[in-house]
């Protein structure tokens, strides 16, 4: 997978750093082979191996399916949902 194959890119969050997270990782939505996806950078090969393993096993039903990876990025299916900034955690007690 070549990252240039991802079209119609938009950041996952509205921020000044565009496609970068607060810790400097890439994170964005786009289209890949006609499918809406989320793309994010990884810290190492083991992170990719873990996500692919999870995607192929029973636990995978709780995670987005891994569509592709290239050693630097993971491309996973896009799952429509509510934005997390609409959730308030002030009522939670531990």
C-alpha cells in the first residue's frame, strides 16, 4: 500500500497540526480503493502485527478491520459514530 493511494484526506480531529496527533503521529480519514478508511502511523512493526492478529481472530469483532498496512501506516475500515468530544466524563466515579 502506498500512502499516495489514499485520496480525499481529512484530519480525524480539528487541530492546527492538520494530520498530526498531539504526540506527532499521523491520523486521518480518506478513501482507499473505493472504501472510506482511517489511516494512522505506527511506532513499530509489532503494532502492525498486533492489529492484524486481532483483526483475524475472535477479538477482531470489537475492532475496525485492518484493510492494509505498509510498515509505517495502518489502514482500517471507517466506522461511523458519534464524535468523542460530545461525551462528558465529569459524572464518572472510579
